[in-house]
C-alpha cells in the first residue's frame, strides 16, 4: 500500500483581504491543512477562522507555539511583516512573507540570515512570477524566440486602495515590476533613476516613474500610480525579433514579429494557488524556491534606490 503522506500544517498571520485569500487557498490545496489564522483584530480573526473552521488567534506568539504548524504565510501590514516573519522563523516555521518583505533592507537581511541558520524555507510573495504568461515570456527570452532582450515596460495603475496605509506606491505596487524586471533580465540593474510624487496621498508617494538600466544598454521602465480611475496591469517585453505583451489581469499574451501576431493559448490559472502550491512543495523538499529571501532583498534595495533617486534628483548606482 502507498504511504499516505502527512499534510503540511499551516497558519496565516494577518487575516485582512489578502490573508483571507491565503487561508482559502491553503484550505483548498491537497498537501496542506489550514490549522489557524491570526489577526490583531479579534472580530476579523474570528470571522475568517469560522469561515474555514479553524482556530482564531490574536497573538502570533501563541499560534506559533503549536507543533502541528509547519509553515506560515505572513500577510500583515507592510511595516510589521519582518517582525512577524522573524518571530515565525525563530519558532522553527517555514515562511512565505508577503511583499515588500520588510520595511527596509536591514530587516530583510536579518530574515535571510535567520532562515539560513535555522535551515528553513523563506519565500517572498511576488505573485506575478506565477502568472503562466510570465513563465512563457521567460522561456521565450531564454530560447531567443524574441531575439535579444532589449527593454521591458510595465504599467501598474489604479485607484488608491483603502487597504494601504503604511507604504507608498513604490514598495506596494512598483516592487512587483522591479522583481519581474530582475527575473526577466536575469541580472541586477546597474542603476536606477526615478521620479515620484504625491497628488492625493498626504504621507506617501502615489505615483512613480522608474527607469532601471542593465548592462549592455538594456532598460526597464515602470509606471505605477494610485490615481487612475481604472485598473491596468500590463507588461510589454521588447526583443530584437519580436514584442511580447501580457495583460496580468486577463492573462492574455500576444507575441508580434515581422510576419505575424500570435496569441498562445495558455489556460488561465490562479497565481496565488500556483504560488502557495510551489511554497508547499518547497517545504516538502520537492522543489527549490523560485523566489528566495535574496530576491526579496534585491527588490527592496532597488525600491529604496528609486525613492532615493527621486529625492535627490540623481541617478542612483546599485551596489
């Protein structure tokens, strides 16, 4: 008889809009068993826990004492992500921390060191990498199907989301595209030039235009804002032989070259499900993390450099 493998026991810290989605997916996956949710808001914690028939906690420390919890998702406010992730790692749990991973790169470095020391999986929630179209473009670049990669342009704009209150558009939205540029170019950018500003938001920037320069004269351009009346999430990748366009929302991909325009048929898939499935497989030792703590740290450093560039009006070199 085939051995029945033990399910990975999981908990979710932060039961807001996104944490609730994590809880739902973990409750749907075959390899995971959702055991608990935690939120500082007792009503929210209870409501989400009741929905999935699991235990509610208001203190993460209490939840992390449970031996049957192997891994956790951290979906709290951005400024407390690192603190909660560090607690979980020190309690011996594998961690998937939502972007931007930490409030600053120093905090991110502490997470990486702790995970390495404890021999635990630490991954960062860069969801876009799991969209099938992004994987298709990555392979097309590697196989030179679009020729040499020249440039990538990303547009991620929408109205200001009420859920955000502790970071600006660079670390909340643009960081996704910073990570995608780093992933597609398979290199660290040499320098960053950015302009940011705030039109409606008092405390943080609500629009940003960022240019990343890579070796060999290649560039990535990122436009992000919380000002536009409707939501746009688009990636355009220019190669020497073809142009690939991806709509992140519909997941439609178009490849245009000199002769034709092709729309590869890629079935729509829920990126969060693919992401949490992959994270679970990493916990089980079946796969190697596609996104590591180092990737999170690099994206955060580039985001910090973009904010510095905007403040100083100068190009910022990336070390």
